[in-house]
């Protein structure tokens, strides 16, 4: 008999959270801690969504998206998770750039960037100061007409090298382009520049394990292998979810599934106003990624001066288009030294990440797909040889993930790495106005995605849902 992953589940919960990405888990944790009855349903056999890991023979652990986040994670984890998690957030100090325009190592914060821009790039100190101040003063409600390209042109006219230094890591980090609203760049860039790039010491397996334990402590009912097939909506709003052949009633639903899937697959467009559906149709998905995971043989050492994060490119100029091209010229290498998992066996791993388009991979026959993955592996090893000479002899396991892989494991349409583009945020926020008790918390646009963005968006939505549940219970008390 197949295992019943819903065994012991209640028939009714105050809130059902669909998906255990960082936004889903955070919102579930806050609401559980506030005393609401929360059910968290994850279709995969592991928690974490894109913030997950996998194990390969030889005790090799690979992290999917543990490459770096801003210092703000410390505060968010302390407040909305616990001190133990927050205390493991540490800075990455060796951020390297290597491309035909420049090669440098930086701590990736305002002080060091100011030094680099003035001393190495010869930019006037006043322009640098004004740029940083302008970026830092941007906030969410500002005018969105100014594009990132225009912002750069204002402070560093004609300086393609400066634009590359300032933009390449952010494009890698969240797929944003020079045509996106400048505020999306300014907010994310300033978050990093405040203190630098941080990582979780212990690895994603440790982090997600600790989050799971905290969820349980806060009374959240966590279920894996529970694929929600629909959200049932009645005259007064959400009523229930359908999962693994069972109907579970609830007072509110928070979907951490992709925004477009939530609207068009889980709920169905006939449940929304026509204008809203038209607006939702305009929401663009973000691009996807490819990754190559390389495990270093036991006993082989890699010097830490190789860098923690290395933005490498052979393209003569910075072009967003080139970053997405199937003909890869830019790769971001993340180096995982034994310090990443100090409590585990001494191991090194390297992950190469590149932005990618789903359509470049989706139509390939099985044979071509396998050949393309092999080509991705071969060209990546060739590129890495410049930084770790003899890399082919130093690794004992290599494998690749493509946009198809990301779609398969997370159900993100087209394997989108960062959910939707910026316009998704307004649609996500408008869901409860359309259907009472229906919320979405998950990657929408540049600010509300990535580890920090996802967690912070989870916090915002948890507050909304808490108020919704309070209103519903006081209404019930009045009518009782
Ligand atoms: C290759 C790569 C590298 C990245 N690197 C970084 C980085 O260095 N720093 C950074 O800050 N960010 C990085 N990110 C982005 C970051 O990982 C994500 O933005 C963030 O983890 C997304 O969290 P989320 O809450 O939106 O949900 P997701 O992680 O997208 O999770 C959604 C969850 O919902 C589940 N689900 C979907 N549909 C259903 C259903 N019907 N029923 C049940 N469950 C369902 C999925 O299985 C999944 O677990 C990277 C992303 C990728 C792809």
C-alpha cells in the first residue's frame, strides 16, 4: 500500500502553506509561533525549495543556491527564526572578478568599492559618493521609470567597465537587466554594499534541518511529498486545498508555489476578475539557470586565495544578452572549502552557475539533452582550469543541472530561478483583494526574491494573514 504522507493530518487548519521555500517556511514559522494552526505542504521529499542540497557518494554535499546573500539575513533570521541560525551567518571576504576588462579581488562593500572605483578605475570620488547615496536612498515606492542603464549613465557616462563591476554580480544574483527599474538594482546593490556578501556556515542541509526543528517547536504540521493539486474557492473566499486525494479545509491559504502556477493552475482564472487575469498574464517569468557541481577528491586541497565567489567572463564587454546565451562566456564559481561545513568531513566542492533560458533546453531530444549537459560540464571544466590548474584530475564527481532540472524539482514554470519579474509583486499583493484568504509569498521580482527577499516577503505576508485570521475570528465571535 502506498504510504500516506497525510496520516494524522487534521481536517481543518487556520492556514495551509503550499511549498517549503524560504518564504513558505518563514511565513509558516511566524504564524505557528503566533498560535495559529498551520499545515505546511511540500511536494518534494525535501524541504527548502531552491534553498536545498543533495548528497552524492563519497559524502559529497552540494548546495543549490548557497552562494551569497546580504547581511540583512542576520537580522531576519534572528527575529523570525532563532539565534542559533543567525549566529552561523558569516561573511565571504574573497570576491573575485576576472574578465577581459579587469581582474580584482574585493570584500564587496561600499568602502572597498569606493577605493576600487577611485584608485583603480579613476572615477572622481564625488561621483562615486553621489552614486552610492542615490542607490541607498532608493525605496520601494519611488518612481519606477528610471532604468538601471539610465542610473549608471547619470553617474558614470560611457564607462562600460564601471557598469560591468557594478552590474555583473547583481545580474548573476537575480537575473536583473539594465532595462529593469533602477530601484530594483539600487535596493539590492545597497543591501550588499552595506556590509558585503554573507553565507550560512554549516551548509543548506544544516540550515534547513534547523528550520524544520523550529517549525516543529512552533507547532507547524510539516508534510513532505504532498502535492497540492488545487485551491478550492467558495463565495466567501478560500475554503480548502486538494492534496494527495484529500480535501483539507482552512481559513487561509498561502501559496509559495510560483505566482503564475498559483493563479492559473491551483485556483483557475475563472475565479478572478477579468482585469486581474489580464494583468496576471502580463507578468513575465524570470530567467532560469544552469549549474555544474564538481566534487574534489579526498586529500586534494584548493588554496583559499582562489576566492569564495569568482565572477569570471571571457566576453569582451558586459551584455545581459551574453549572460543568458547558450554559448556561455560568463560563469560564477562558488568555492566551498572545508570551513563551509566545519563539523563534517574535510571536503571541497565547486559549483559553477550561469543564467540560462528555458527554451534553449526544453525542446531538446533526450539524446541532445544529454549531449548538451555533457558539453556544459566539459566547457565548465575547461574554464575552471584557469583558476584551479589540473581540475579534471582533481574531481571525482561532476554533474549538471539545467532549467529542466529546476522546473522538475520546484515546479517553477520554465525553471525560473527568481520566480517572476518585478511586475509580479503587484499581482501577488492583490490576490487577497480578489479572493478572501488567498495569499502568495515567494519570489516575485528582484527585491522579493533571493534568500533575504524570500524570507522578508514571507514576513510581510505572515503579518497580513495574521490580521486576516484575527478579523475572521472576531467576526465569528460577533455572529456566534
Ligand atoms: C541556481 C540558483 C542559484 C541561486 N543562488 C542564490 C544566492 O546565491 N543567493 C540568494 O539569495 N538567492 C539565490 N537563488 C535564489 C533563491 O534560492 C530563491 O530566490 C529562494 O530560495 C526562493 O524561495 P521561495 O520561497 O520563493 O521558494 P522556492 O524555493 O521557489 O520554493 C517553492 C516551493 O514550493 C513547492 N511547491 C510548488 N508547488 C507546489 C505544490 N503544488 N504543492 C506543494 N508544494 C509545491 C516547491 O517544491 C518548492 O519547495 C538562487 C537560485 C538558483 C536557481
